[in-house]
């Protein structure tokens, strides 16, 4: 298998050799000093940018532990998330089913972590895990246009499931690695090529995908991270296809997920904002798709093109590769980056609902300063200890995020035989 994956590397090296032959090294560039100046300037900018990223990342870390810290909840919110009353939790603490609660210096109960909520659910029998016969949801949050809220939706969706007690795996398939950064990593400093899917593809027997799965500060939410090296897969998969005339390599992400998916209820994938080789592999691995679509003319047109290209690509893979087209349990569009104060957004959103009907969820992902402010602190809205803007703006933002994620959660539960009959 290692030789198979290295075929793409050979092709990429050949490409570079051809480029060198076209521009021989013994031919002096027109402006050597200009090239050196450009290299020095870009190198300086890169080092300064890394310094800024480190400052932002360090600001998101707990000063005592040096790590990101997951959310915690007062007893009223904990009770709601666990599916019991606050008095039931207090009673369980009194009779020893749950450990006694510590108090702060001011006499308040110490808040409950996600790990403690999971223990409560185990005690009360309220874990929402799928039954063994239910198929895990493998969701691709996809669109080939950047700036549509793809990673924002993918991150909050994964955290929503984790907060509610599901076992979640988040797979960052985008070489820009913005989602990986939100988990507290500087992708191209803290992670090597063997820490991402890139390393797994080249050494599947040696590494195994399980070895690159990382626990995160969100209990119940695991991560397969990404960094810039992942971009090389675009060339290497293309090279493999050209050399071998085989489409087996498109199944690599699906095969990787298959080896670990029994440990999870939900897998959320964040693919690149382009319909390239890696995105095709993501689409092949998924059994559900969520498409964020802002209600602007340009973004709507781009989303229409994405839907058509995804359909055409899957059909071509089926015809050329003799493969089975992936079966999606659901495909949902989500109005994203919606500004309802703009009449054009309202009009296009109304049109989208008429055109897409039940394929579009009723809730929308609105523009909010709280999302932007949280991102600037390398956090999601669900991670904020307190509002950055105002309580009103924060609460409104949490409500629409919860509504969108809840609608998608209901779609997942409808695919589980053990739960479908309980959904309205």
C-alpha cells in the first residue's frame, strides 16, 4: 500500500523535474537580487504572522494549564443538558450516586464540566448514544466557495453534538486548517505531516488513522487535524489517477473512517472550499451533506454550481471507476451569513426556501458580531465564558446557532432506527 500512495509523490517530483528542465538552474534569473528580496520579504512577513497567531492562540489558553479549557455549566443548565431536574442532581449527590459538589469561595456550586455531564448521563441512563444497529452520521459540511460560513457551521455543529452528549469525531480536511487552529494548534508549527490525513495516506499500515486522532478540550469531541501539507494530496491523488487509471484512491478517507467510526455517533468533516481531489474523497466518504449558502446573488449562483458539479462528479466516478455512488441519508441547505436587515437577503432567502423546499432547514445562520469576536479570540461562541458584545447579542447568537444545529441533529436522529419513531 505504501508504494501505492507514493506513486503520487513520484508524479509530483516528475512534475518539478520537468519544470526545472524548462527553466534550467544554470540559466541565471533576470533579477537574482529581486528574487532574494522577495524571498526575504515573504519570510519576514511569515515570521511576523506566526508571532501574531501565537499571541492569539496563547490568549485562548488557560494560564494555569497552558491548554484550552472546555465549557462548564451551572446546575440549571447541566440539568437541562442531562435530561433531569436540578433537584434530581442534588438528590443523587446526597445519596452518593454522584460525587458531592464543591463550593467556590463565595459559596456557589462549582460548575459542571462536559466530562461530569457525561458521568451524570451514565448514572441517570440518559446518554443519547446511537444503538449498535444505528448507522453513524458522517456529515460533510461542503461548499466550494470560501467565506460562506462552512468552518463556522462545522465547528459549532460538532460542539453542539458534544455538548449534548454524543461521541463526535471532527476531521479537518482543509489544508488552510482554520478549524484545527480553533482547537488550539498552530497547524504548521505544532503539527507535522504524520499528524494529519496526509501522513496516514502515505503510511496507512505503519500509522493507522487511530494514531492521529487527538482528544480535544471539548470532552467527547475528538479531532483529526490538518495543516498545509495536506494540500499536496491534491497533486498526489491526481498523479495516482493519471498513472494507475484507478479510482480506488478516492476511497481513502472513507476507508480511514471505517476503521474508527464504531467509536462515534457523529463524524463531522470540514473539506476544502474547492471541488478538488480531497473534496471528492470527502463526498465519497460522507452519508450526509450540509451545504451552507449565503442569500446573496453571487453566493447563491456559486452554491447552484457546487450542487451541479458535485452531482456530475459523483456520476462520472460511478461511470469511470465502476464504483457505487455514495448514498446520502440527507442533504440539507442552510442559509448562512444571513443579514435580515438587508432586503435583498430576505428576498433571496425567501426564493431559496421556495426552490429548495424541505431540503432547506428553516433555521438560518445569521451574521453576528459575537461569532466574529469569538473567532478573533480563537474560540467559538459555545466556548465564550461571557458575552463579548452584549448579553442580548450573545443570547440571540446562541439561539440561532442552537436552532440550526438542533435541526441538523433531528435529521441525524431520523436516520437511526432506535430513535426515528420518537421524532415528531
